[in-house]
């Protein structure tokens, strides 16, 4: 039983990494576009995420650098994986029957992320986007996160199916090698 559970939790963990990565890429692209639409630098929201380390002035940094851009991007990526983990665990226990249900679940997780990020988390550990973007753009960034989570879950599902199929195809070949001995 423990092997089955380990395998299930391993799959949820791997799916969370894939889903979180896709969600990071989608939301980072959206943040850059939203910042540009507001007349700000495309990297400012990502740089602002480093405010936990560099202070609120990180939001004013427009150019890329390791201390702001890399720290901000890696922080956002870690956060997206963190939110993807319960999302993937939910999907594993309650597989969506349609794209609409998947999107509903992704929007619910994104909403929870917003409430935690801006309602429960101390200012120093918020995403920092409020330092750069309007409330409307912040809302749009969480919509992008939801679409990123849903897209990532679809990619994860395809990868799992592909790996399962490859493994199943390999069984007869491995069995034949064992019996030829």
C-alpha cells in the first residue's frame, strides 16, 4: 500500500512542478503585458516580487538583474508550484469530467491564492504586484494564473498518459528479455 501511495504522491508532486511551471510562464507573460499596458516596464512586476529580499523599492527596477529579476522570477515560480500542489492533489482525487470543470477548479485555486497572498500574508511576503499594477491588472494576473494552472494540468495529464503508455509498451519487451535469459 505504501508503494501505491508513494507513487500517487510522486505523480502529484511531478504534476505540481509541471503545472506550476506552466502557470509561472503564463502569469509572468501576462504580468509583463499588463505592466506595459499601464506604461510600466515589462519586468517591474517580476522585479517587485523580490521585495521580500530587496524592499519595496524593488518595484521601481525596470531593467533585468540577478538580484531582482532572477530572485523575483524564482520566487514566483516557487509560489506557483506551491499553489499547483493542492490543485493537482484535488484533481487527482476529483478528476474533472470536462474542460469547464477544470477551469472552475483552476479559478477556485487562483481565488484562494489571491485571498491568501493579499488577505492573510504579511506585506513583506506578498507577490509585490500591488507595488506596480492597478487593482484591475492584479485581478487580470490572477485570471492568467487560473488559465496557467488549467493549461499546466492539461500538459501534466498528457505527460502522465504518455509515460504510462511508454511503460506499458515496454513491459512485453522487458518480459521477453527476462524469459530469454
